[in-house]
């Protein structure tokens, strides 16, 4: 549909150019405009030639966009388009003119002698028109590329917000709040000091979530501070049944990570396993030999399928897709292991 519309536009522009060129050349020869039957034949020939050139330019431009795109070498593409379009223009114009003269029974030498000045003017106008076409083609290509980039950025931003909303929704779910409130209720009587600390850590986690819900990336150091608060909540619920070991060198703390990535992995590890003090869940965060942020946990699998709220690995994989060249890697053997590329975006 878009291609058909562009051809129609090309035909309309070519027709207008053909009319203008014909009127200019006719006026320059006669000094006035008096359209007769003979002139109408010349005008129809001018329209035919203009449309043949215009449609040829359209398909040649599409071919060059595939073989020599503007963004790869603008100057080279500009010169190449001028040369190819110039050859095309000369071949079509000369070929159609010779056919027209044969049809009219006019000798080429006589025609060239009589219309010497108009032919020179036509050549000059053709070169000027060719330059204008090439510049316009580059301008339209640049605009289309810019528009496509803007549309893609809007789509990416929209998708990121949707993904982050799913993460936020999981943290505000009634199930999560019920577990937190239930833990507070039990701690108030057994350990008031820990209950107070639990409430502070819970408030800190929500402060982090609300502060970073619209950010595509946060510093790994900030995410780790949040994870310490979040793990305190898990520790209060599971006691020694969950263990966390963070072994990250200082050099990677300035890298970036989609917010709540580590929290989602810790949550999924607890949700899809059945930790106990006899068989604790051991979670480890470190940098692998391949310089990948690695999170592992042993498998203490439960016998029921936990609800995932449609977030988890797919959510993390989609968010990483926009910032990292490498995909995340997941492996499940004797350990569940996920490897995340380090992001050093500005």
C-alpha cells in the first residue's frame, strides 16, 4: 500500500515537472504560449518522458537504498545516485526523443540544428532537476529514518514501562503484602526490635521501588543496597532456611542493571523452592570468569507450581534486550544459574 502511494506521488510530481519543463521550453522558443494541436503532441511526449524518468528514478532509488544506503557513506551515495540517475535520464530522454523523431519523420540533424538552444536549456534544467531530486531523496530518507527511530524509541519506552509495571504490580500484590504483614504480626510479640527493623526495611524497599519504577537502569550498587533490605525481609520469614552470599568486586558496582532484577531472581528462587533449615536455599551473587553477573541457587524444589504473576525470567530477558548486546543465559543442572551481561550505558 505504501509502495503504491509512493508511485502515485512520483507520477504526480513527474507530471507537474513535465508540464513545467514543456511550458518553459515552449515559451523560450516562441516567446509566447499558444497551445495548438502540434504543441499538444509535444506536450504529451514531454509528460511521457517525465513519467518514464520519474518512475525509473523511484525504482533506482529503492535499489540503491538496498545496495548503498545513505547512512553507510553519504558522499559516496550522493555521487553514485547522481551518476546513475544522470545516465538513466540521458538514456530515456535521448531514446524517447529519437523514437518520437522517427515517428514524426524528422531528421535528427535538422532537429538538432533548429532546436539547438532549447536542447542546451533542457540539458541545464535536467542537471539542476537531477541535483534537486538527489537532495530531496536524501532529505526524505533522513526524515524517514529519524521518524522510524523516534517511533522505535517510543515503542521501547512503552514496552519498558509495561514490563516495569508488571514488576511493580508483583510487589504490591495482596499475597506479598499479606506475607509481610503476617511476619510483622508474629514478630511484634516474639521480637519487637526485629519487628521494628522489619517495618523499616519494608518501607525502604517500597521507597526504592517507587523511586526507580520509571527508570530503565540503575547502578548495581544501588540495587545491592536494596537487595540487602529485601533479603532482611526474607530472613525474617525463613530464618536460616535462606542464605545469601554476595561476592562482587568494586569494579562492577558502577555498572547498570534494570531495577528490581536481582529482587525478582531472589523472589523466584524462594517461590519455586521449598527451603528449610535442614535443606537451606543458598543464593550466591558473583562475577563469573566470563565477566558476567551470575546468580546461582541450589535446588530445593517444592511439589506445587508457584504463581509467577507473569513476571520473572521473561520480564528480565525483555528488559535486558534493549540495553545489552548479549542475551541472558539460564542453566539448570545441579544448580539454577542465570548469567546477566554487565551494562555500562551512560
